[in-house]
C-alpha cells in the first residue's frame, strides 16, 4: 500500500480509509487496520483518529481496529448547529453497524459516547471507557465554557485555547502554573506554526484550529453528561461487559469519575494504569503510553463472554 500522510504528520504505513454516511447524510471517515473481531476506537477532544494509530497497531494482531474520525475533522463532515450527545451516539451506532464491531474503546469525551451507546446499541457487547470526563458532584466547574465560546466566536483562538486548557485541565500539570499571557503567546505561536505547516497539501492533515473549533461539541457532551451517572447504571451486565481505565497520574476529577463509573456501572471492571495520565492512549510522540493501554484492553477483550 502506498504511504499516505496522516494528521499531525504521522506516516500511515498500514490501514485503509473508508467512509460511511450518518443518519443526516454527513460523511463519517474510518481508518481500519488489522484482522479479527471489529473494535471501534472513538477519540476525545483535541484529537483525531490518527492520534491513536500506535494503539491501533498494538491491537491489530487480534482485532480489526476501526479508528473513527469524529465530525469536524479531516475526511469527516461538519457538526450540525444543533449537535448533541445523541448526534454522536447515533454516529457511533452507524460505525459499529457498518464495521460489524461488537466492541468499542472510548477515550475521554469519546468514553461518554461509548458509555451511552452501551445503554442503547444492542450490538455493542464490550465497552472500554478511558478516563471519561464525567462531572461528579461538581468535581469540575464548567463555568469556563461560556467564556471559551465567546472567545471562539470572536475569533480569538489563542485566548480560547488557554481558557479551554485551564478550565478542562488539559495538558501537562506544569502549565497550570504558567501565567495566562505566557500561555496565550505559546498558543499563538503553536497556531502559527501549525497554519504554516498546513500549507503543504495533504487531505488527511488535521489543522490545530479545526480541533479548537470542534471543542464546543466536546464541552456540550460533558455538560449534558454532568452528574448523570445514573444513566450509565442502565447498562445491562448480561449483555455488555465494561472496563473503565484511569491512569495513576491523571487529574483528580478524572480519577474520581472513573471510580464513580466503576461503582455505578453493573459488573464494571476498574483498572489503574501505572504511571500514566490523560494522554496515555495517544501515540508516543504525543507523550502517550499505548503499550500500557493495549495490554489492559487485550486482557479484557480476551475474556470469554458471560453466559
């Protein structure tokens, strides 16, 4: 297979892109590799399908891994103005159906989608939820979202990036000690470098500003899911087995969410990933530890189905 250029400059030496159509007619792109039972990977915010290519390669010896490109990125179409959590759960249901996949991994906001799909999609039999940003008893203040959306609407992308980074506690912990004006300057340079790199023609390169513009949907998902852990208690343990993953070095509110989900979801298995944080699922050049994640996921998926 000829080499392609993946988002963020990662070379694609394996895998095939296909496209399916959402219920509203929007294109949904899927990057597939490997062989065996289907496994859909749903990325989180500020990510694209290729952010988890190394994880997919590690799982591809036992599964046909389908990296779903959520809307607003690359080959997939845009979000409608009235997009909700339901919109993306329906997108996931479509991808599960066309790939004949009985299992899915949801990462961050993607874990909220997979968790909700586990309550409504009959064909989904295994669900892996990596650090879902589920607000539990006000564990994180979502008041920053209004400011973020105002800055984004005004075209002030560097300010919006800083507001999102601080409000959602994104990025390495040391950034929380960096003054706001320094973070804005850093974000401005990052956006400028990315825009210059984007001048090179590549259909699959995901622009940083597109990832920022997709954030309102992720915040919508988080807001809709806040303090609604009871909805996940509706997962039928006789039909769906659930694994919840969380790193030992992750943010406290994410660890709290994982623990609460592990307790609320019937029969769920909560697994701690030693020495990892919220970026663990990503490629190594993005500070990920996909080897640790893949080991836990493989162990879970190898177990026989409940009788």
